[in-house]
């Protein structure tokens, strides 16, 4: 393999190790990960609001009615600042959104299951998936406000861990293919 390929594979391995380590840390410290994510999201929201407001001011001659866009920018800035100083409320909102996502996704899964029952061989498994999604959504809502402290950090930790492990597996399989050549 070339130097470039080796460099890419080594970076892939490093990514996998870092993601796996971050995933383990996030799972072990879900409250810290949740609060950190909450703060970062509020900062991003504030920055986006500032961008939208400045962009509106710069484009005010090209926009017929720039006032609404400027007000929206100010509202986004205000929301970002408020959520920054109220991270628990921010976590509560994010947790409710995650629960609603699971519930809406379960409804969508049921719809798709019925729609594809003549096409997909094991179409009935969609009901199982929908039941799990509905259970998760309802469980999260019932366990509020306590679930808001750990849920986001745990979900991110699981995501990082899975991505890290899969990246290491891809690296290992690439090295095995290389040794066979």
C-alpha cells in the first residue's frame, strides 16, 4: 500500500480509538456529557442568531422587509443566551424533543410497515421496531425530568462508542485485506 493509504488507515485507527474512548467516558459520565452538549448547543444557537442578524443588516437593501428576519435573529440570540444560562431547562427541552422523535418515528414505522407489507418479506418486524420506538418515547416522557440529566449524554456516548468500534473494525479489515495482497 502507498504512504497515503497507510496515513489514512492510521488516522482511521486513531479516530476509532478516540471515539471509543469518548464514548466510554460519556457513558460513564452521562450527566457531564449532557450538560456539556447543552452548553455547546446554546453557544451554537447564539452564534447562528448573531450571524442571521448581521446577515439581515448587511442584506437589508436586497430584502423587501428585513424587520422580521432581524427579529428572528434577535429571538434566536435571546434563546441561545437563555438556554446557556439555564442548562437544565435546555436539557429538558432536548429530552422532550428526543422523546417526541421516538414517538413520531414509531408512527412512521407503523405507516411504512403497512405500506410495504406486499413488498417486504418480513414486513411484520416493522411493528416490533415501532413498539420499541414507542416504548422508548413514552419511557423518556414518563421519567422526566430525571431522564433529561442523563439521556443526551448516554445516547451520544453509545453513538460515539459504536462509531469508534466500527471504525476500528474497518481499520482491522483493511489491514487484513492488505496482508492478503
